[in-house]
């Protein structure tokens, strides 16, 4: 995606755009020229910026292209350092220019403070910073994330800045996983952590769902029935959860996105007094964190 540079006169305002793919969609961070300077971050696919853009991708290795006009080399270095910490140095492509442009006081530190880890929770959105006014749009998983993101930005800035929270709660990422699993059991060979062919087939569909929800972290929980010693069942459930994690990792899902736990027989869904109930209790669950 190309971004046209607009100086807006001989001396413009500091401007930078970061086109990045955060979570499931490409995201843009853009600093607009104009009174008082500005920066806009769009966390959306096909986002556009008048001057500068940095294109990043969700977990998966796509490049993060950073473009824009900044007032000095220190600002350029600070932004690049922060982005490389967020996405990995090998993924960040530097297209930032240094020029004689005007920036508001402490613009560098405020811009860097806005680039928090929690931006990865936003997809299909945009962060606009124009002068001392910040407008945040996009999609998050729940209301708590919507409020916390805007609150974090407000506290990261001084009292002369204003943050407008335009985030919306999108389709639940938990629902994506639940629909993919569809109340099915991931089967293992009896008494072991070895997957059956049916179990592998279900995990292939879960891998697709994991890719669909982007870089969201997920906890994989193993459960058993109550037949046998509790300690053995806890160990078995943990081993099965770990098998699932390793299989998903083999399909390209980043290991750091997944945590595992074994709960043994402690959280049954059904009555263990029937064969049907015990079969339901032997399960793997996926929980969005």
C-alpha cells in the first residue's frame, strides 16, 4: 500500500503513519500533518494515511512497514525501537523520514506511550492522534477491553490530551472457538495422551479457528472422568492438553499464544455414574484469555 507525503507548506507538522496488522487485521498508525501536528494509527485492513504509514501483521511473520515524517532522528529511533519490541525486529520495515517539521511538546514520548501491547487486542480499527486529540476506533473482544484500552491511553498522556473511545465490541473470539469445537470431544487412545484420527481431524479445524482469531492467547484445559486415582487423572489431563498444544504448534500456531493446564476429574460436565456422562467429562476445552 503506498502512502502519499503531504508537506502542507514549507514547514508542516510532524506526521507518521504506521500500517500494522494487529490481531487479525492490518493496522495503521499515521501522524497527520496539520495544526499542532498529529498521528493516526489505523488498526484495520486497507487503512489509508495521507503521509506516513507503518504496516504490521498479526502473529505470523508478515512485515510491519513504518513510514512517516518526524522532526528528528531521536523520534524515529524511539518509534522503531518500540515497534520492534512489539513485533520483532525482523518484521519491521523502516520508511520513516526525518525533516524540518513541527511537533507538539513531548510528541515523541506521547506517541511511543500510545504504542502499548494492548493495541494487539484491536482489529479492524484506527487510532487517530491529531494534535492533542486521540480518537480510537476498532473492534475488541469484550467491554472490559474496550474501556481498559482507552483508560490506559488517557493515563499515558498528560491532561492537555483528549481521548475519544470509539471502540466497539465485536464477535466473541470465544464463540469462534466454541463453534469450531461444536461440542465434540477430541479423542485420545484409552489411558494415554496419543491422539486418534478423529482427534487429529478436530484439531485441524481448531487450528483454523485459532488462526481466525489472530494473536489472541488461549488456555487449553484437559479434563478426565473420575475413574482411577485423582493424581493420575490430573497428570493424564495435563499430558493431553500438552499434546493438543504441540499439535496446534505443528500447524503453525505460535506456542506463546497457548497455555495448558490439567484439571483431572475436578470439573465434570456430567454425572460420572453413567458411561455417557464419563465420556462427556473426558474432554479438552479452549478458553480465550
